[in-house]
C-alpha cells in the first residue's frame, strides 16, 4: 500500500491529535487518542509521511475555498498532481471533503504543522512548495490564493522576506495567469541574497540551499516520494539561479 492508502487509518499504535487528528478521526471513524500531541520528532518516517501528506490534503482543501469558488476540478487537480492510485482516490477525497466542509479556518491546521515540524525549515518550505504546485495546476493562481499561502507561511514561522523568496521560486517566469515576468534580480532573491552580497557569501548561500533541499536529506526526514520529485524541480530552479549569477559575475 502506498502512502496515500495509509493516510486514513494511520499506523497501528500512532494517533495524532489536534485539528489534524480530528479530521483524520472523523474520516476514519476512530477516536483521537492524544488531543495535545504535536511533536513528530520521535516518530518514524512512515508516521511523519502520514502527518505531512494529510497536512497537504487539508491545507489544499482550505486553499480551494480561498478564491470563493470550490469546484470538483480542484480535487481532480490535486489527484493529478500527486498521481494518486485510482483505488486510493476515494480515501484522499474524503479527507479533502471533510476539511473543506469544516467551519474552521486554515489557521489551526497551519499552526499545528508549524509546531510539529518546528525548526525543520526545508520540510515546511517543501510543504508550501506543494501548495504552490497545486494552486498552479489549473493554469492560473488567484490573488486570494497567494494571500492564503502568505498566511500559511507566516503561521509556519517564515518571515515576509522568506515568503517573497518562496513565491519568486514558484511564480517568477511562470507563464500561467497570475504568474509574473522574470526580473533581473530574481536569481538573487531565489538564493536569499542581494546584488551587493559578496561572491563568497553567494556561494555559501547556494551550498546551504542545495544541502537543505537535496532529495537524500528530505528522504531521511520521511518525505513521501511525490514530494521528493517536487524537490528536484525546486533544486533545478536554485541551480539555474546560481548559474545566472555566476555568468553575470564571472566566477566559477
């Protein structure tokens, strides 16, 4: 069974509490054992995958309401982006629908995820990247979706500047509706540096980003394969930005 088939029932002996646990419990029909459980550091990779994947489903469902138009196509776009096997699509759809129907805003779920993966910035940024990917799946991104993603990022603990960098990675040069034309300084923003940053500091920033976003690191943190694939796309964007700066400055 793939990770998508496990998100409903969870792993034997494992229960997550809080608002995420309430969604899982409502769909799976089981009692949430620990309503205060928030840390994931001491659980195994399979459990971390379940928490991470369920969070993406829930936050995607909340994002689907951001532009005021909730359609079945948004669920279909989610399933297409993450290649959910037909036999498990119904289970994923149940979590999506349960989260969409909940009267709660997105804030409690984003806050819980921020607490559960506190300090694991590469994991949280990858989750945001997955949400950007879903938002773009239909060929346009609504301003309300961008505002939603900004709000999620802040609750994860990112700064406004962090969000601007993440947004640039996903929207600069993207040809869909809501994307924007690439600017000359986008390469610097993607690396989290500025045009007056020294060559050595640019190199250091680049190496840190490559290390943090390397697929092996994310796999070690228990990320599902679908998200590792998205990380490879992000790494290609980082490499391209660094290559442009090297060419501009003339260093190796």
